[in-house]
C-alpha cells in the first residue's frame, strides 16, 4: 500500500498483540497487524511513525551505499579483506588479506558470518583479559553473539557478551567497547564514576562512541 508516496506492505499475524512497523536494510517498510485489528490501523501507524520511518529509510540507504562501496572486499578492524570464492570450499578461511569463501553465494554468506564469529572470539578474548587485569577484576564467561541493537553487555555475575559485527568496525572502536563492558565489572551503572573509569583507560572513548552512533548501522555483511 501507499500513504503519501510512502510504500509499505501489510502482514497479518496471529501472534502479534499490537501493531508493529519495521524497516529493513533494503528500504522495505512492513506493518504487522494483529489478526483482528482493523485495516485502518496500518495507515494510522505509518502516519504516526512517519518521522521514524523516514529516518530509518535514510539509514537503510546509507547501509546499502556502504555495502556497495566495498566491492569484492569486507572490512576487518580497519583493513580490507579481498573475498575470493572457491567452488569446492565449504568454510571461510583467511589467507593473508584474502578471505577464501564457498562459491555458492548463499553458502558463502553463512560461512562468512561463522568465520567472523570465530575471529571475534579470538580478537575479543585477549583484549578483555588485559582490560580485566588492568581493572583488578575478572569475568566469568565470554560469549560472541549477533545482537541487532547491542554491541556488548556485562551481567551482574560477570558474564560478558560482544557482538561479532564489531570486527567490521575500526580496531579502536572494538577496543572501546571492550573497555566499556570491562568497566561494568567495577561499576554496573552509567554514572559519572563509570564514565570517569572508561575515560581513564580509553581517553578518546567519546570519538569511538560517536562513530558507533553514526556508523553502527553499516556494520553488516
């Protein structure tokens, strides 16, 4: 459907309890309606959320442009890996500045994400160990995940989680997120004391935090 030149699709869902609007990286807008919701709920939701939708559409355009600009390369902590498909390959493997991937595009995408997840564990662990030691504390567990809205987390029990997509960012950005979460091992909130602790160990954290806010949406394969 179209509302004032804004095109969107409607999907009915038996599981939905309220009207939801989403915008994907392709710039497609979807309105999910509960099964018994009136059809008029869709254009009403689009009209209400239009500023948010238009902002997300601009972000989606930025993401598409960033991906197109990569060509046959993928970012890795501020460097570029040249992607080389190989027909018989089933796993992604790095060889210097080349990332060897399966020849089939669908299998390649899954293999590349698995490789980034493995690489993230290897990149994060030593940085986190060093940060925890410098802070005079320790953590209980390290997990690598693919959260859509979080770059890292620290539980009250010291379980640490980091987003593998951070490897698509410059190395200092990954370093900042590690320090951010490690500092939560000492201060669990975002008080002045917390940010003072982050600044002590990562003096330019505000620059990296700003980068994530502005460029984080482009950290996708």
